[in-house]
C-alpha cells in the first residue's frame, strides 16, 4: 500500500533526500506527489502532526489550479476505477472498508447517478473520507452536499482530503 516497508521514524523522514521522501510519502495524496515534494522543504518535522500540517500548508499555498488538480485526481466512489481495478491501493482499501465494492446493481447505479450529478454541479469528484463513513452515510452526504455552493464544496473537498491523508499517515505508524 505504500513505499515504506518498515515503520519509519521522524528522524529517518527528516534525513531523507527529496526523492526518497517523495518515494516514501508521495502516495498519501492521490496521484499528487507534489504535496510531499513541497512538504519536504519544510523539514524538520518535530511530530507526525507537524508533518501532516506541512502537507496541508503545501496544499493551501498551491495555486487554485493545482489544488483543483489535486481534487480531480481522486476517483469517483464506486466508479469506473473501482470496477476495473485501477484504484490506488489506498483508495481500494478505503472503498472496501466502507463496503463500496460489495453493492447491489441498484446501489452502483445510485452511486453512478450521484457521481455524475455532483460532477455536473461542481466540476469535481465527490470526495469524502470513506473510512469515517458507511455507504449509507455517504449517500446521505451526497444528497446534502449537492445543495452546497461551489466554493463551499471546494473547501469541503480539501477538508476531506486532509482527513483522508491524516488516516493514511497514521497507517504508517511513524515513530517519534
């Protein structure tokens, strides 16, 4: 699921060169290793929280088009990438945990219709931290967020990405 084979320490991460750091942590943000590359410049990290904040600062400091590309790098929930097996290992694990790979044809159709409506309304994929949800709460969130303003949804998407990446970072069990 990630490029680190054993539990890394903050000291190890702080001492990695740019390429090793990106190789170790670039997967945390979906198809967006630039976040790790920019966070590397903010070393040293005194805690896992500080490391995560460096990632989020890198996202906040990025220009709007780059942030939009980060959002658009995320797959549709229970979408084509899930069906054809082309999700990242992290996304596949997360969607499986929420039961999105074990739905009825009717549920897949509902997710597909909501994904399409959401992309039509906002121009981005619907992003939610599926590890904190079930397929039922995700469907409720879809319905509610379809009523949001576009700027609010961009902010919500970035906030959900922060939650997703925090959990992915915790999975690495980085030692202080």
